[in-house]
C-alpha cells in the first residue's frame, strides 16, 4: 500500500500508541545566530486518540536524560541541575488538546509542554502520512527559553529546533 498524506483526521479514528523505537527527535540549538549544539533525544512514551469526527488529542513524553550531542561533558552538564535537572524532572511532556487539519497532510498540534516543572503553551506544525493502520507525524518547532525554562539562559536568545518523527500503531492491534 502507498503512503498517503492525510487530508481528513477522521480517517485515523481510534486509539494510537507511540513506538519509541521507531521515533526520532533531533535538536539544534543556537545562541543568537551562532550554532551551539545539535544532537538527539529519545522518546519515552506517547499515545493519541482520534474521534470519528476527526478531533484528536494525545501525549508525547521525552526522556531528557537521553540527551546526546556527541560531547559527553556537555551532555552531563545539560542533564545537571544547571539545565534540565533530570534527577528532579525525569520527563518532558507535550500534551495536545487539539489538532487542526490545515491542508493535505498538514496539521497544527495545539497543546502544552512541561519542562522543569513549568508548563507553557506550544503549537507545532506537523505533517501526517499514513499507510494501512500506521501513521507517521513529522514536526518541526522553534522553541525558545520562554518554553524550555532552562536556568541561567534568560539573558540569551535561544532557539531549539526539534524535528520529531512519531510513528503510531493502532493500539487495538
């Protein structure tokens, strides 16, 4: 069967679970216009539910302790209480309350992200491609420190680009 861009979310009605092993998240951080770091972070868990009317919601959980930028010293510092404090906050959670279809395969995922115990609104532009009962959602978000709440970085302009590919499998299968 051919992969097709989803134009109607109701075609995906049902309960879906995230396959963390088939999901990738990459990040690139810039301080002003200077590239600072890039790397990967692992997904922990997630699910989505789409009603027959095409209303969707879900949760996506990231493991901040898995941050890997290929520089061990930097990774340890990012995991420390100076930044993501993974001992105190072992998860970064995005909860979507609404998904709006805006074109063939394109959706706006509207929700909240919790980082370091603080919650912020976040809307992500994503693309959905489906094949049989599997769907892949690919999203890119520019996330600043007003969302990340990273300690000690308030006086800097920081953007993080996260490219996440979510592969869901129907939870009933």
